C-alpha cells in the first residue's frame, strides 16, 4: 500500500498535502481507491464552497458503490480537479497525484498536526 | 461461508473476495472495467461454482419440471439447454433457471440412455428450487467455469476442441483428462462462449489450462456489468417477489399452452387484466451510475423505480433497468431522483449493447 510520508491522513481515508502557507490539496488514499474499485464518476465541490472539518465535500462513485468525501480541514474550496470529469479513473491510477480532488484555503496549518501521519494511518488500515 | 473449488486459484491471482449468496467468490482481479472490456473484446472466464446444480433424472424428472416450471421442455430435446422460471403461486419469479438436458449412456450394455436434467438456479435460491422440484443437490461435487467473449471458442479450442465445438444452447457430456464434464453453449454476458461443469478434482487443472491459452479470469463485478449491458435480468433486482415474467418482458419464457405450471392462474389473470408495469432500459447522458431503488417520475408523477444501474464501459454513459408503469413508452424522457438530484434519462429498448456484436472503447 502506497503511503507517501509527506502527507497527512484522516480516518475517512482522505489525504492532505500542504501546497502553500494557506492552502492544501485533498484526495482519497490508495487504500480507499482500492476498496472502492474502478471509479466511474466524481462529484467534486464547487470553487467558493465553504466547508467545515468533516462536512461532506463530494461523492465518488465506483462500479460497485457510492462513497462520500469528507472535508479533512475547514476552509474555502479554491480549486477543483476538472480532469476528473472526463477521467475519474485518475483516482485509481494516481490517487496522490493527478487524481487529486480539490484545493482548500485554510485559516491555519495547525489543523494538519491533528491529522494522522503515514505511520499512524498505516496502523489504522492494518488494524 | 462456502468456498469454490477454485478459491485457492483466486487468492493466488490476488482476487478481491466477497460474500456472494453465502459463497466467498472473486469480485475482481485486475479491475472490473478491465475485465468487462476483456469479455467484450477477447475472452474471460468466470468461476460460477456458486450457482447451484440440482439433478433430476428420467421420465419422472421430466414430468416434475414440465408440471412446475414456466417454459415448455417439449420445445427442446436431449442435448439442449433451456431458460425457464420457477414461479410462486402469485406469479412472482422465485428463480430464473437454466436447464441442461443431456443423456448418460446406460450402465449396462444395451440398456437405454438415461435423461439427466441439470437444473441451475441462483446460489441463494437452491433450497427453494429443491423444495419445488426435488432432485439431488450436486453443487458440492463440481466447479462451473463460464468462458465468454468473442474469442472464447477459438481459445478454448486450443486446449479442448470438443468443448469449443458445443453449439449455442447445446449441451454435451465430455471427458476432460479422465474427468466427466458437462459442457453447454450458454452464458450470461451477451457474448458467445461455453460453460463447463467439471468435477472438483479436475477443476484447478482445467482452470490452469484455460489460463495457459490466454483466457483472463474475471470476477463477479464484471459479470454484473456485462449482463446489464446485455439486457439480462438478475434475480433479486429485475426478478423477484412481486415481479412476474410478464412485467419483466419475458413472455417467451412462459408456455401458456401447457395445462399446468406453478403460477399459471395468476399470470393468466395478469395477462387478461393488462400488465401494469414493464421492465425498461434507461440511458443517462453522464457517467454517474443510477442505482437500484432510485425513484423515477414522468411529468412530475411517480412512475416506478430503478432495479439495477451502472456505468457502461462500452457506451461511456450510465445505463439502468427500471420497472415503470406500462404507460411509459420507449423514447420518453423521465426524471430519476439521484439522491436528491433530478437526473433526466431516456427510456430505451434493451439490450443496451447488441449481443455478440459489441466493440469496446
């Protein structure tokens, strides 16, 4: 299972990457994409949406089920990955790269410290 | 949970295993869409050992089937397969079934051949089928491998020419390296192919032989998406309690001219009164799948619900089956409540992908 060391993780199987002093990128983990199976549709949030930590951010649909994506951090959505409209399978093939879902502007980066690091997340999914 | 005789092979191949009707079966190996397109463009094999095999024999077996099931066995003969239904007395489809009818040579020289009827219900319905028909449950004695796809016969022929030569809806007992198998030209994908019942002692060897001629294993995930594209019903979705063969558009499975089959009176009454709802296909523009249970309306009035839906890998958009009021016609635009989002869909004829003539994208 691929778990990059520079990311933070949630118990809902999202990852968070710091992209600037005020913004983070969000996606779903390798574990999550493997459990979902082939992703055929992604409903991302809209730019300008305000989200609270743990609020619904969008949906991912696979050939077998639908799953909600939850906001790992509170903030404002400032970008979404429009490539997923035509190529939702990027969540499967490159979950930490071109399969990113959205970018969120946060008030403070302190929140990241409360999320799991790779070792803690690995312990969760292996638990 | 019950295990397929091929469970070890699935685990070695890295399959994702799931509970399916009380059996632990492979959901997918490489991925459902990859396996789906392999079935449309080449050849795949599904382990369908979880489907039951209930064996009836002789004139008594024939009578039992002919008096209970909807289709007319006199339309076929030994060496043929038939699709048929077991109904409840209210006309509901308790199970949809394939019968393989073949003959075993007599045990003594000069004795006549014995008719064998291998009745293949859906996994979780085997007990209710035995209750209605009797017979012997031989599910635990064999594996069943369904090889399907446009190149299925050519590739099976590289391993076992006699099996590859069994024609569409034909059934033949054949020996595979000392194992007594039954091969039928049946399937559930809309593609050409054969299904092979092999004793458990020969199952892994046959599976390995099919792998060696380049046939890719495919899981039950792909089996569901290919059957949907091919417009084939799944019990528990398009067939089941409260759903009759007439509603499902399967009138051809019902031999009303037989004097007797279970549910006949209820179906005659429904036919006389007029069938109130009908199974239809739905197309959506986007990729987002419709799913079982979503409500369907037309001009603001409820008209039915989705029974199965998914993304069609061949067509590149959403497709679904829905049970709709019979007043809704092919070509109508309906609205599906997709978890709160009104999603337009067009009512279409099935199959969604022409059987045996598909190409992948």
